[in-house]
C-alpha cells in the first residue's frame, strides 16, 4: 500500500497539472493579444501622422483604455495561477516572466498613445518637417514589437537575444531624428513647434524599443532561468 502512495505522489509532483498547462497557455495567449494591440497602436499612430488622419490618431488614444484593461485581466490571471497552482522552479519562472512581459507591453501602449497625442496637432499644420526618417523609425519599432511576440510565443531565447541586438539601429535613427529636428529649428524657427513634437514622438518610439529589449530579457529568463542584461 505504501508503495502505491509513493507512486501516486511521484506522478502528481513530477508532472505539471493539466490545469496549470491550460492556465499557462491562456496567459501566454493573453500576452500575445496584448502585444498585438500595442503593435497596432504604433502602426496606427505613425499611419495617422503620415496620412493626417485624426480619427486614426484619436482611436489610438482612446484604445489605450482597452490596453490597460487587457493588462489588468492578464495580471489577475497570473495572480490566480500563482494562488491556485503554487508553481515552483521553471513553472514559476514562466508565470512570473509572462506577468513582467504584460507590464512592459502596457507601458509600451502608453508610449504609443503619447505618439498619437503629439501627432494630433501636427496634422492640422499646412507645412511641417520631412517625416521620412521618423516614419521609418516607426516601422522598425513596430517590427521589433511583432518579432518579440513571436519569440515569446515560441519561448525562443536565442531569437529574443537577436531582436534585442537590433535595438542599436533604433537608437541610431532616434539620434538622427533628434539632430535633424534641432537643425530644422535652428534654420527655420517657425517650425520649432512641429519639430519639438516630432522629437517627442521619436523619444516615445525609442522607449518602446527599449521595452522590447526588456521583454527579450524576460524571454531569456523564462527559457533558461538566467537573468540577462541585453541592453
């Protein structure tokens, strides 16, 4: 009889519960959905700026409430898993890491909203500085967000590290935008206001890219249990 109980105990302890696996999959899916909302927010903010589409920009600002609500739901889901399942070891790392990722994505949503807010006044101006560089920056940042979501879904720490290594490209474009806008303000003082807003947009894009790197570090932590400094 004792041997039977030992075998039962080993089976229960050594294999994760089906409930835990389902809860973890739901949490990972929720993080992926949250990330998709953020990526779409970045794309819409930059598209609204390029096309002078006020409705699109206002939708990004209003949509941040939905991002916040989704983050709240995923945070509560993670806390419920911790409370009900009491995971340890690698399983605990997975839950904790996904909750950290959700928080980073929520902050990225705030930055996307800020981009849209700074863009709104610019669409009413008859003239403004050239946008090619900052629009390319926006495309790269959106790409970074979508790529890191694939690394999260696949728990792919190698890909996450490769994505983080591309942050230097975003930093270089940000500095180019900053320098170009400073030169613009110096040469054409009437464009001080739009140039300043474009600098703020570029800054928020750069902060989104920084948070992509933070998520990459979380992916490495989940996959390996190792705390990595990728920035």
